[in-house]
């Protein structure tokens, strides 16, 4: 017996192939009324029968997949596999998109400002979009805000604490202004309306489009900056264009699958542990989806480009506010999460949003006004992040 499948609700009950007699039997009946098909010198079934068997196999697989997060081992496995798919999918997406852009002679600065920046933010985009489609606004919200806090108070803080670098004020002034303008829009929605409506998502995406347009224009006007970015990626463009397109599509699919796995397993694990979903989103999911930024920051630090790392972090934070949140809110509007409280107050409003602004101000304002970064900034930011994680743990344990 080669295989044996059962489905109780699809209309098809049993299908198998007898390897000795080469008789393929399908007990149905099928829509065309056939009961079985057989051949003596090979393997032949009707199109209707083949469709039925495929339906049974897909039905069995999706049933198994949907039930997998229901167990601790299954949820942990989904989380781990989803994380790997997100990271590797994002890495391959950036590489293939960069190769395609180079084949069409797109300037390096444009590649860095668009393809690479968007590629490293794709994990956050897909996780938040998937969460929004599944009506899990707490994950979508927590992932965006938590990623900004993680990017700033952990990833950027590490590079600043280890090797502070001089800063090009002209290069970071526009991104810093865009971030705080975007944050102001976010704060009005959170504190003023208590929810994120679809029109706000459209506004965020419009801000993202404007930022990208100005960034591209600035790239054309500053060839020196373009050269600096060009040094970061010397990948050859001699590879197959068709292969690059195939990898681009395949990596996007991997990211989508990984995002679905990470989102569903996170919600399941939070439920099993009795932890508010928002806490998981703002800490674990945010940290995991920020790993591409961590890799970029470490690489830039190793090559002595600490200022470049700062620019990447600021850009990623803008993307988290206007692209990640914009896509999620446009797909499915949601309210400000209320599942997590601190001393009886909504954690989102009294801790996470104020902290997001505070750590960004602590990192960027000295850079704008003093034209350099200081080691004490890195130490202070790391201390703040450690305290933030500790508070989230205490909330999860219902101590606070």
C-alpha cells in the first residue's frame, strides 16, 4: 500500500494505490460518479480523481498546520522555523533585489535607500500585516513600537557604546525630522482617538512615499554619500537575471510564510503562558524581527562605519512607524491594545510610546546639535532597554 488518506468532511473518504496489482482505488463517490480507476502497466487516474486526491492531501496538511500551534512543542517549532524563514528570506530578498537593480544600472545610493532599507524591514512589515489580517492588533502594534525601542536602545546603543562615531548633521537632519513628525501623527491617533483607522494608515503610507522620494532626490544630489553606500555592497551583478527574479519571488514567499508562523506561534505561546499578547509583540517578536538591523549594524561597526549604522537605524525606525504600521492599519484598523497594564494604566500609553520618543531623542538630539555620538549615550540606552525588558517580564508574571 503506497498511501492511505481519510477526510471526513470533504466528500472523499478513502484513496490508495496497491503497489502489487497496480490498481488505484478511490472510494467516493466523485462528482462524475466514478468509483475507481486502474491500469496494469503504469499509473493512470482521471482528472476528477486527481483533483479529489490533491484536495484531500491539502486539507489534511492545512488541518495539521492549523492545529500545530496548539501544543507547546508545535508552537516553539513554528516560532523557530518562522524566525529562520524571516531572516534568510529577508537576506535573500535584499541580495536578489540588489542584483536586479545593479543589472539595470540603478545607482548604489538608490539601492541602499530603497531596496536594502525596505528589505531589512520586510520581516516587521509581514509580521504586522499578517497579525492585522488575523485581527491581532496587539501583535501588529507591539511589533512596530517594540522594534523602534529595540533598534534604538539595544542595537544602536551597542554600536554607540563600543565605538562612538562623528555624525554628518546634514545627512541625518531630514530623517530625524521625518521620524518625529511621523511619531506626532502616531501619538495623535493613540492618545486622541484611541484607535488606528484606515485613513490614518493611508496617511502613513503617503508619508512613507514622500520620505522615499526626498531620500532618492537627496541621493542624486550627494554623490559622496552614494560612494559611501557603494562601499558597503560590492556584490557582483554577473549572475543570471532570471535566477535573481526567481530568488526574489521565492524569498518573498518565505518571508510571508515565516511571518505567518511567527505570528500564530507568538499568539499561541502568549495564551499558553497567560501573558498579554502585547507584551510578546513588543519584546520577543520585536527583537526577532529586528535581527536584520542588528546584522547591518554589526557589519557597519566592524567596517568602521558607525555613522552609517546610525543612519540605517533612524531609517528603519521611520519605516516601522509609517510603512509597517501603515500597511497593518490599512489592511485592518485596530484599537490601541489594552491587554497590558502598569499600575492600572494602559502600558502602551504610559510606557511604550513615551519610551519610544525618549530613546529616539536621547540618540538623535546630541547627534544633531553636537555632530557626534557619545559613549554615555550608548550606556544610558542599554540601561533603559534592560529596565524596559525587566518591566515587561514583571508585567508578564503579574507582579506589576
